[in-house]
């Protein structure tokens, strides 16, 4: 039986959040404040602890098509937890700070409001674990794509409005999860850690200020290398902004062949021949640009290595010099810098100061990783399998898109906290709307001054 296709009830916001018909959920603020001080994993949730579930109603029609996924495996016909219900529970985990672990979710499913709003019954820990391995994570990509059509442009950099390609930041970040008990001793012996490391290869659109793609791979090289993963996911009419870890001539060539562009930092010791020296404008000099050149990269590498098959432009920009401090608590502070950012691109007609500005936007994706890990509680993942991790990451993308649609603004820390306070019952709907109105006035004033 084909999945039911229902048009989502989504309306772009300008101020007041999208509300589907429903009765507001009441909550005793004093009781919520008292219970919020106790450990979330130990205390018992009550229906009064949950409000704001009506705001998840807007995603329900899009997830409904997943309801019967993998049901053909259930020969006995007794499946209680369906794919759309699992996604709604993961979204509840992401938006509800009191639900801090996988074990907290079954407790939440005992609440009457959760059962009514999310359409699921009491769920066991085993059912959640089994569902994360059975359901096809790739099916969420179509939901993300359809929901993404409703995301609004929120970027305020007028200088970048002339770029006719979608500016897409690309980077990866490590997350960890606990392995099964039988594997724990093996990982401890190999890496001196009981945790399993996974890398999230992320694409982030600057204009809409939302992540649009996350590919999950083991933290390893070869086909899981960040450059190899990007080569397999290149799209047309994109401007990929990358750090020096992505500097690879074959990757540059494939991006250009796909009718896209790139802006990428290269290493300080890069060797090249200058073919043309360009004159710097006053705006470029004011932006800290030191030189603008057409260069020949890779000539002195030797061997049969692939070289750029297109003109390459090198722009040097002044930055703060620093010396690497080596290892600190098992992580590196990064390589030293001589005080010059060396940025290569195939975009020959864009002003040098705009190229420098485009590369400076790359820091936004680092802010997103911090948002994803610290605010959305994804520093350690709740599922063990790669498929389950992908489901959690795709649900996080959905959560970010929902915030964009609800607010029409960048998902700042303060806004996410206010949404969480509302879900916890510590803020009223009127206070949430007032916060969004204040945020709108702030961004309107900022855009006017730029």
C-alpha cells in the first residue's frame, strides 16, 4: 500500500511561530522549576512537564510517509514503534533538555501528552535500539529536502548577495558513542578509549544558515577521508568553502567539472609559480588583502600527480600569526601560522575582498558544531550503529530547519534556550513570541546598518 502523501502545514514565519490547531498545554511553573533542579535521568517525568508538542505537528505530515517502512519484516504484525514515531521521539529528545539520554525516552513515552501528540504508545529501550538499526536512515533525506524548501534566507551580508551560487561551508567533526560491552575492551586496547569515534561530514548553507547534509563515516582514512566523501557528494551551482584539510587538486577539478566553484585555504608551505600579479583595489587593501595572483600550482611536485586543469587564483590575506602549542588533553591546537591566509579559488572575476569575506564565513560551521554538540546534546550519540547515528543526525537537521521556519532567523543560543524553556514550561507562548519579535527587530536593525 503506497504511503499517504499529505501536504505539510508550513507557513513561513514573520514574528509569531506557526501554530497548528490545538489546545495549549498548561504547566505549573513552580513545579517545573523545582523538578528541573533534580537529575533528569533519575526523576520521573509527568505530563505537566511537557508542553509545546503542538509545534512538532508541522513535521508530522512529512514523516507520515515513513510509517510503514520495514513493516514487511514484521510477519507477526505486532510492531508498536514505527519509523515516524521514532523520529518524533528523537526530535523530542533534541528539543527537551530534561531528556538527556536514550533511557529517558521510554519514560517520556509513558506520558499521556506524548502518547496523544506523537501517536505512539509506551516504548521500551529494546524497541528503540532495534528500530535504530532496522529503519532506513536514507529515507529521511527526502523529508529534509522537502522541509528545506520552506527554510528562509536569513543571512545579512549584502556584499555576498551578488554571488550567484549557493555558498556551502564544508567541514567534518568527530562525535563519540559507547560501544557494545563486548567491543569495549577491544577499543580500549587499540585507542586507549572505550568510545567509538564517528566523523560527521557536514554541508552548511550560509544564506539559510542551516546544515543541509551530514554524511556519517567511521573516523578513518581511505574512502572515509573528508576529501573522498566530498568528491562523492558534489552538486551543481555550489560555492564550496573549505579549510586546508580539503586542499587536493583532484577535488578542485571535480568541483569545477560539476559547474561549481571553490574557495579553499592552502598550507603555508605551498609551492607555486606566479603567472599574473593583479592590482589591489582600495577596498581590498582595507580588508587586509596582501596580494592577488594567478598562479601555477603543483608544478614542482613531480610524479604523475593530478594538477589543476583550470586557472587558479591565489589571494593572500593578513591574519594573526601564532605558534602551535602541540597536544593538549589529547587534541591538537592546529598547525602554526605565519600571519598570512593563503586562499585559492577558481573564481577570477569576484573582488579579492569578497573572496576574503567568503572564506571568513567558514567559521559559521564551527559555531554550528558547537550548537549541535552542546545545545542539542549530540556530543555523545544515543545509538550505537551507523544507521542509528545517521537517523539522529538527520533528525538534528530537521530540528535546525524547524527552528529556521519557526523563527525566520539564525538559530542562536539564546533562541534555542528560549524554545527549550517553552518546551519545559518555564516560558509561556507569549514570552516566546516576544523573544522572536525582539530578535526580528535586532536583525532588521543590523541589516539596515550593513
